[in-house]
């Protein structure tokens, strides 16, 4: 890959596109492509409740808040704070460990969700097997959250993963919980060679 601090032309394109549309990060276009690429689509629809794990800096939260509209709800959880200039009214943000989050009834949090999304990735060490192992752990823990809070039947997950030694193991774990599991490689991910997303639908 390019040296740190420099972007490929493709990454540069999405960076400028994100700025133009007031998104805080270019990763929004990865979710947009997954969302609009399903048939019948989109995946994220008005009125839905979405749990966004590891949501900072907040571009996925921004996208989902718009997609679910005023009747929908988005809960975002991250140890880092959101960089979103104005948090939409249908978003509740918790500065907390995404894996330890519990709904707070007094804040009107939903007890279940239509979708759980996770763009979480480990701080990369440069040691591929170590990074893949950490990515697997994040995916498996996100799945545990999905098992607890997702609506059966049409509940879905979008989980970032790194291709490598434990990738198939994670896929099998997801297949045990969902009727459909698909690997997506959005155009906006092309610069990040090992990065893909699992799109999991039909929660069992």
C-alpha cells in the first residue's frame, strides 16, 4: 500500500466526495454501496432501528440516520467521541465499550433492532496474522451483540472483516445465525486490500 499519510487516487476521490456531502469519513461510501446493492433494496429503510457499533467518527451514523428518517432510531456506541458537526435528532450516542452496551429504558432505547452494523477494525500492527486475529475477535463479539438484540426473521448485520486465516471460521459462525451470508467488497474498499464486509440477512 501507499506510505502512511498518503492516499491512492481512489481513496482521494472518496475523501473529496465525503467532504462535498458533509460526511465525516469516506467509509460512508462502503456502507452506501452495500445498502443500495441488495435486491430488493435498500437494506436500511425508513422507520428502522439500527445499532452502530464502534461508530466514531460517525459517517455510518450520519448515513443511517438519514436512511431511517425521523421515525427511525439509531444508537451509536464507541469509546471515541463522534466527530459529526450536528448529531441528528434520531441518534443517541454512548461513549462506551460497544460490547458492554445495554439499552437504557429511561433514554427510550429500543430493546431490539432491525440491524446491527460494525465498521470496527483493530489498530493495525503490520503483522498480518495478528491483525486478522484481532479482526476476527471484533467480528465474533459483534455477532454476540447481534444475537442478543437483533429481530428474528428480517434482522441483518453488516460486519467489517479482514481476509485471512480465521475468515472462514467467522463466516461459518455467521451462517449458524443467519439464512444468508454474503461477502461484499465495495469499490471504496479497493485501496484496503484485505478488507471486506459480511452482509448477513434473515436472522434465525
